[in-house]
C-alpha cells in the first residue's frame, strides 16, 4: 500500500476512533443516569460478575483508576446496596468486593439494557454488514491491544 494511502487511512481511523470514543461515553452516560448511577459506578459494576470475588487493586487496574478514586466509587455502590466489601486477611490494605443479591439483579438489568442499546444501534445498519462490522472491530481491537502491549511505559 502506498504510504500516502496508509497516512490517509490512519487519519480517517484516528478521527473515527476519537468520535466513536466520545459517542460511547455519551451512550454510557445516558444509561448510567437512567439507572441512577454515575458513569464510574456503571463501569465498575460492568467489571463485576455474579459469582466473582475481586479485590480493589484488580478493579482499579481494570478501570485505570487510583485506589482513592475507586474507594469513592465503591462507597457509592455500597451505599446503594449493590456491593459489599471485606478486608483481605492476607493484605489488610486491600479489600475484596462482591455483588450483593440486589447487585446481581441490577447488573443483569443494566447488562440487558446495554445489549439492547447495541441491538438498537445495529438496527440502523444493514444486516449484511453486521458480521463484517464485528470482524473488523475484532481485528482492530486485537491490533490495538498488541500496540498497547508493545508500548508499555
């Protein structure tokens, strides 16, 4: 491929990913508000799975947050009775976070709503383009994750 063509395609991809990220943030913000969550609480709940016990350090890494910021998010989720936490016996600086029964039901609800939004979005795309879209996005994600792994600071 001609270097100018690569540069033009890279420019288009840069613009598209920038706009896509902004739109995805808007989508999450709207869904979060609809369910009485902050966007950070929504993302945190999406990190937790029904029977999973995860410590705060793992969640902070997954969400790319400081421990203090994550603590405030978890405080809000505890107050809403979606999660509980326990001090880790091996390392008292860490805590394990669990979904409550109310939290499990709520996460199922918001996950279903999240999938439904994407079904609505897909309805605006010709059905013959669904599989190529998923394939292209999957390839892009793999390439992006490889780039991130090579570019560790």
